[in-house]
């Protein structure tokens, strides 16, 4: 759906990320005639996706000495004569200071304005802004908790159980549950301490704990002229410790009226805050069927591929387009979401051994056959690749689409049966067990557990 002609302003793009996301961004750059330049750590210097490419070594293997060193990344982009930078996801992708640093050195940051990132990066201001736009919120504190006494007061008002959450948090860190008044003070202190250790910010807020909830998110695109569209919703409820394992679209079991209301409010919210680029709003579906806003990720997400497969839209191309100052290449009524899509993240982890990360060398890596519009595999590895110990252990994403949810799931199971990885343990068997389980097929699960896993359960 995208016309390559608007991208002539960007000739060289710095890819400030690694692994599958770096390979993904480069694929769109190649299609648009843009030269990608990879910023890599020493650990990624020989990664397959860098072969025959322009590469700048940022530093040593640890992310703090390479991918997270903002001045070094911007300096590398400038010295490589790149006029734009794509941050991918993770690392510095949601850091407004980094985005400002790019702008100060004449490098176009492919993402929203720093002020918008700042607003949405802090949970309580973000909730206020989204509430004003008409999105439903999770009951809780009106801002940051002053102290444990304040936490105790708010918890009594909203009712137990409650969840203490870090203001600057993410990834499940800085979160504690209190199920009674006897637990609230310890939960407050523990959440504050972990928030300080992980984010250098000990501020926390409180929300009513919604149990048996489903995780639903909305994919959004916006340009700088106030045009905003959504690409439907995704369900990401199959999780482990708040880390997503399987994503699908459309989200099963949603009320059409509630979905329509939320999609319209999400678009309106983006317009009101001046959002630009790709972004995702995350919601918790409560037992009453209401979608309640949790947070917004001001970047591309791992699971964007699900929305691409249903819509035919290249989200990276649209990111580059709007960052170049152009309007979106389509309107809402031109987007056609068809079929059902599912994504599985295949990691180098051993589910049988407590999900232990498993760095090592791939001695065999056979991928499923890709079928346009039906089976897609996004990866950055090949036989002989050494999985480094410093980063996320993702090996590949397998995405399938079918006319129905069952067809998409059956197609995924078939694709995963073709995926053969030797040298390191992977999560493939877990994914096959989940997709074949009665709990998954009947949509009887929530974020508190993995349906069909261990394999003997939920069948």
C-alpha cells in the first residue's frame, strides 16, 4: 500500500538496534532503496544480517557499553552520514532524551516527538491524558503515592486486591500485589525499592488488581498533520511473567461495541496528544468486558507482524514515510483487515528447566516454508550463529494467517513442525502444546497462566 517515492529524502538510515528488529528494518530499507547502516556491539559484529552491509561497532557486548550508550549511538549515526535513525524496540526506542539528542545533531528520529514520548512514558500523566480522550481507566490512585499511608488509604477506597506499579516501570519490574491490608505496606516498600534499583525512580502508584484479565492492544499510525488510523487490535494474553509469548489478531471474545468505542477513543487520544509514527495502546479486558487503558508503547512492537499480515501494510515503511514529513499513504476506510493471524516468538530458552536462557551455537536451523499471506518467518540467525548471552534470546518469529482462528492455529502447528533447531533448546514444543490445547482453542484462559502448558494441563 506504500509508494516508495516519498522516501527520497532519506538515503542512509542508521539502525540503532540488533537481531530480528535490525534485520526487519533493513528489509524495508532495501525495498525503498535506502542504505541501512548497522550500529552493532562487538558481540554482534559477525551476525548474519550484517554480512555485506555497512557496520559501525558501538562498543563491547554489554548493552550498557553499546546499544544503550546514547551519545555514542548518535555520534556513530552522524559519522556514518545517516540523516535518519530507526530505534527499533527495546534499548533506547522510548527514551525522549535520546530522541532529542538525535534532533540536536540533525538526525531524524523515526518515532514520536520527544515531548509526547515523555508524556506517555510516565504512567500517571499518560492515564490522565487517555482518560480525557474517553478511554476507560483502571481504578486507582490519582497520581503518585506519597508514602505507605497513602497506599493504605487508596487501597481501602478501591478495594483489595491491589497492584503497586513503578511510575517509570516496564517489563513487569517494580510491581507488587497486596491482597489485604496486612500486605500493603510491605508491597509498597518492595515495589519502591525495585523501581529505584531498576529505573532510578522509586515513585509508584496503585491500581485495582484485575484478575482473570485479558491483554489487548491497539496498533496505531499517525502523521504530523493530525491523520491517525488504527490497524485493529491484538490479543497478547499468553504470557509468562508479563512477557508475551503468543499474539493474535483479531482478539477473540471482544464485544463489537466495546471494541469500536475503544478504537475510536484511541485514535482520538493520538490526535489530542500530537502523536506521530507507529504506536500501541495496551489495555486490560476485565471480567465485565470493558477494555481499560494500561499504557502506550511509543514505538514499533515485536508483534507488529501480526497486524501487517492482516492489513498488508508495511509498518516500517509508514514510519519512515511520516518521519520524512509526508502524510500517511492511506485513510482508515482504505484499510482492510482480513482473516486471523497468530505469532509465536521462538526463543533460545528451555521451558522444561525454568525457562533458562540457553546461549550457544546453532548446529541446525531449518525454517518452515514461507507462503505469502499465510506463513511468514522473521529471523536474523542461521546455522553456525552463536546466541550471545547479553541480550533477548529471540531466534525467530513465526506468523501465520488463516480464514479463521482455528485455521491460523492449525497452520502454525504445521509450520512449527517444520522448524528444526539443534544446538540450543527452544520454546517450540511449548508453543505447539499451547496452540493445540483445549484451553487455547476454546479461549478459556487469561494472563495469569499459559494455556496447555505444562503439556499435560489444559488438554
